[in-house]
C-alpha cells in the first residue's frame, strides 16, 4: 500500500511516506495526460502509434485525433505535501492489456477512474475491477470541450456507483485540477482503509 523511509532535515529526522496510486479508465480518456500534467519528474510513457491492425479492436469513435496508445503503463511522481509522495501508475485502457492490471494494482492505496461523459460506458470495466477487489477509487470526470454536461450525482447514478464513492470534475491537462483529484482520493482511501481496520479488530 505504501512505503516509508526516513530523511534528515534541519528540524531532525522525518518519515517520508510514498503511496502507490493507479490511474485507470477507458481508451483515450486522458490517463497519460493526467499523469504527465501532475508529475514532478519526467513521466515514463510506453506509448506506441496506433496501427491499421488495431483499428478493429481500438474504438476511436470519440477520439479521432488520438494517434498513440499506452501498451504497458505510465509512471509519474508528485509530492502532495512534505513527507507524502504519490507514485502514479497509469494503466492501459484496452481489454487486451488488462492482464497487466493485477500486477499494477498490487500494493496500491487506491485508484482514479477517469471518465468521459461522451462514453461513460467505457469506464464500467475499471469501476467493476476496483469494486470487486475492494480497492478504494474516485471517479474523475475529464471535462472535454465537447463533452456532455453531467453533474457528479448524475455520473454516480449512471455508473451505479456504491454509495459514498466520490465523483469529481477535472481537467486532466491542468496540474492543480489533477492534484485536487489525487488529494480527494488519498483522503477517501485513507478513510476506507481505516474503517476496514477497525472492522477487522472490532
């Protein structure tokens, strides 16, 4: 779920906490963009150009200008506050790469499921994946210029989310917007894990 290491500052030793976060969602929803926008290091990307062979399996209907796709993962890092860093792992969106999700989800605190209101159905698999594995997640609606205007409550109802699952609106291109999504996830996942710990010892 996370790792700790000690650093020494002018005030004395401090404990730094690093948490693993997944960024998931459908094909072309903005996962690579979000990781790149918030990362304070040069993000690792595993993108390849879309080929004619992939036309039959990659639905580019709402993302005609998309020319590349993630084939393994994206990776970035952001410091939320002193002593707390997030390691971001962007998952590939297409069905044929889902075998990677189990490996990437090991030890994660939680996940961000990016959604596009023009094709909300594309994030059902990610929602199902995290719900069935009891991994806390938030749904972040990436507000594209031509996307349908839905409120958070409407999105939650359309996706049939469990009660209390946060839905936030964001711009995946904007660092501050992406950071707010991540803070919301850390807060929510922290509450969920604390509640489960209390249940297990109660």
